[in-house]
C-alpha cells in the first residue's frame, strides 16, 4: 500500500509504502486501545452506578474487616491470658512476701500495728497531673516480667534473712539466760568467798538461790542432759550440754526428774530443790561453764528478757 503525503510546508509530495508488517502492528495497537476503553467503561459503571457488583464489593470488604477484627481479638485474648498468668504468679509472690514479712516482724519484735501486712498502706498527697504516654502491651509485658523477677529476688533475700534471724534466735535460746528458779534470793554470789565448812578463802564457781525444799528447778536453756546422778560434793546434780561448749549445772537437788541423754527445752523442770551433797541448807547451786571454765551466771541471766 502506497500513501502520498501532500502539504504546503513540504516542497514536494512524499510517498510512504506500508507492507504487511506495518498493517499487523497497526491492528494490534488498535486492539489494545479498544480493550483499554472497554475496561475504563466497566470501572466507571462499577464506581458510579450501584448494583450487584457494588454489593459484592461491600460484602468482600466487610468480610475482610471482620477477619481482621477476629485476628486482633485473638491476639488481645492471647496477650491478656499471658498477662493474667504473670499477674497470678506475682500475686502468689506477694502473698509469700506478706507471710515472710509477718514472720520477720515477729522475729524482730516489731509491734503488729507498725507493719500490718493485711492492710493496704496509707497514701496521700496533692494531685500533680503529668503527661501520660500510651502504654503498649509489649511494654507492659516487659514491665511485668521485670517486676516478677524483682519480687522473686526480694522473696529469696527475705527468706535468707528469715533463716539468719531464726538461727540467731535459736542461738539465744541455747544460751542459759533463763533463771533456773522463779523465786528466791542469791545467798552466795560468784567469786571468792569464805568457805562455809573450812572458813578459808575459796572460789565459788556459781550462784546459790536460797529457796524452800521442793521448789522446781528449770532448765536455763534447751540442751541435752549429760549428767543426772549423785555427786560427792554437788549432791543430786543435773548437767546440761547446750552446745557451743556451754554447760550448766544444777546441784544439791532433793529429787531428779530427768535422765542422761534426754533432750530438754528452755524452762523445762529438771529437779526439785534440796540440800544434798556439800550443803548447809536447802538451796540451788547453779553454774555456767564455757569450755570447762566457770563463768559468772549473772552475766547470762541479765539477758533473760532477750
């Protein structure tokens, strides 16, 4: 096919020859333009004219939104469940801390009203508003994890402190600080004195309580009975080992109530006051020995209120 172009701007006419390839390319270009026009018309119909296709789009969009909401709700439930589990663990740890705090308050002799763990601490003060920032679930979860770790650490340290206080209290209970008789006066103190039998200067290695015959004699501290028998000088005597190289002796008893190997508690009755052995009358001779050396019992008895 020959095409002749004639124009005032051209000095002479031009000839353009179109072969089969040129015609094929033109047809393809025309088809593309036609299809684009058809798609544009369909889009205009869907966009500006409500109908069945628009309703389907609305249903599809609604379904997509519902699916997204369900997904978000599932994520929220999972996050809340995780936080609820951690909150339960923290509540259990707080309960343990309250119990430990109550026991520690008793061990240290604090008044119950000073540290009442069953009540919420009193708070107050002026209201000073501050700019609040939104807290995300992730940051809240991190804070709860950190707080749970802190509670666990404090709980372990309080438990260790309770153990130390219990050991200290037990050690004090093993010290002979309780008076062996409830009534009575010192008839002879610890130290140098004139012997009542010889009249010569002699060392008195204990204290004597002048009390009536049959008065109960109690253990000055807990321990194990290592001697309970008659002695040539001490008469009927009980000897208790309190550990840590501390031994107490209770002499001149009229009657013994314990046996060797028996474990006794602080304040438990051991014997009855009498005047057996090297004695001039009814009384209790009480000794405290540390590593075999006689100690002044008054030094221990002054701590009887501990």
